[in-house]
């Protein structure tokens, strides 16, 4: 497919469990972003990668959140010891180049429900 | 601190009418202003975007108006159709040259309903 893909699309976790969310960006896109979207709200920035380098993680809400993009392509957002307040849609977006094109293309998101 | 303020929260328009959504920002380092459309269960889709060097940009039925001095920008949807019913988000991104990380700061969204 030509777009950003995310898996799983839906995840239900019991409080305290660890989860891993995957993002496959558009092929060749240098920049990758993770956002969190609470119900009825706009997306909020979590973290940003340029290739494999994590250049901005200022939006990660706690040290339970960890993201990686080891080979500069697929990225994984991991949440440890999930809490109810982590329930949200997690969106991944990619952008062709850094510093030149700001057009970010979003995936469908992963809806995380923590019970 | 909400860096991008969007209004109205919801909007109902008749088919064929004009939908207008407004946003205001505080950070003068912002230099890229996109609008996204989101349907339930889907990710945001880029509609149209503008940079501060122009005051207006039109693509089909969608127009962005930008007022740099007032730090405001708006989305106009002409000839609104029921298929336009969705949630619309304005966003802003800081200049990379001023140390920004290209992250988008979103407004809270406007739920648009176009009645047939």
C-alpha cells in the first residue's frame, strides 16, 4: 500500500500490561511522528524521528512511553505498565523530507483501551 | 496553554452553503499551517496548507485565508456537501530554522455537519 499503516488497529490491555504499537511509514519518508488523540480532541505530539534518530521526545507523557525506529523505517511505540489514562488513539505520521516538506501523512491509528 | 485555538466547536450548514472555521495562534515561530479532515475511525487527512508568505490559497472548494498580523487563519468550504461532514482540525508547525522539530500543534477540532 502507498499510505502509512499501523497495527494493531485495536488493542485492549489490562491495567499494568505492556503494549507495543507498530507504524509502517510511507516508503522513503525520512521523518516519522507519533501523536496521541484523546476522544473528542485534536492529536497531540509525542515524539519525532529523522531516520533512526529520535530528535524530539518532548511530548512523551511519562517514562513509561518509549519509541524506537532502529533502521529508519518501521517504528514501534511501547507503553509499559499501561494506565487507564493511556486510553486513546495513537497516530503515526510520516513526512518525505526533514526541513523541506512539512506535509505529514497520517495512518489510521491504533485505538488503545486500557481496562 | 493552548497554542492553537479553533472555533466553532461544531457547525451545521445546509447543502450548498459556505462553511467557515477559524483558528488563532500565539507562537510567532509557526510558519506552516495545514488543515486536516478526519472521518470517524480514520486518521486525519491533509486537505490544504498555507505558509505565511501568502494571504490566501485555494484548492477546489477549499480556501485558506491567512492574516499574519492578527495571527489568524481560516478554512472556507464552498458549496458544502453532505460528504464534507467530518471533523476538521487546524494545525501549525514551527520553523525548523528557528529550532522547531516540525511537530504539528493541533486545534481542538470542529465537527461539521452538512444537511442535505
